[in-house]
C-alpha cells in the first residue's frame, strides 16, 4: 500500500465522494440529451447535473481512487488543474463571468450543465488538489522532471 500523503488523502476522499455523487446524480437526472435540449436537475436543489455530468463525476472519481495507490501526486495535480479550468469555463458558460453569483445555469460544450455553485465547488476542488500535490514529496527514485 502507498505511503500516506496529502495527495493520497485527496485522491481517496475526493475520489470516493465523486463516485458517490455520480451515482446519486443519476437518481436526479439521467438523460444524455445534448445541445438546446439538454435536461438538468439540481442535486439537493443546489448542483446542476445530467447523465453526462454524472459520468464525468464517476470517471474522475475512479481515476482518483486508482491513482491513490501509486500516482496520487500526479493525479491530484492533474485533477486540480482540470477543475480550475472547468471553473473558469463554467463561469463563462453561466454568462455572468462569476461576478454577482446570479446562479444562472449554463451548459459546457452542449453536454454538461453547470451553475455558480458548481463553479465554486470546482474552484475549491481545484485549489485543494493543487495544494495536496504540492504538499506531497515526490516519490524517491522517480526520474526528475526535465
């Protein structure tokens, strides 16, 4: 088993939560509609989801859980940067640039619904992923980055 580290903890906790959220999300909205016909519902009346969004949660959660066993630092950094990018794209998609938090819903690439609550959560997950990766020492014997 891999040594305990902030990155491994991030991978295990966030990965498990994302898998559970992905499963729960299908009970709210499981459609895979695209474009203007994209249907959404809000989990706990907060976070916008549909079938595509649920699959993204499941995929990222599974990636983190698998990576927790050996590539936690790289996975935490990758997912952290990914979530920062999704946050920025999400604020653009909601149409308010993140100013004012008007909770207007948007759709990324005509597939994944987002709202400001999603965007703030993505920002938090992104920052904590990057911090966890930076707080974790590189694995001894790993090739240095060139």
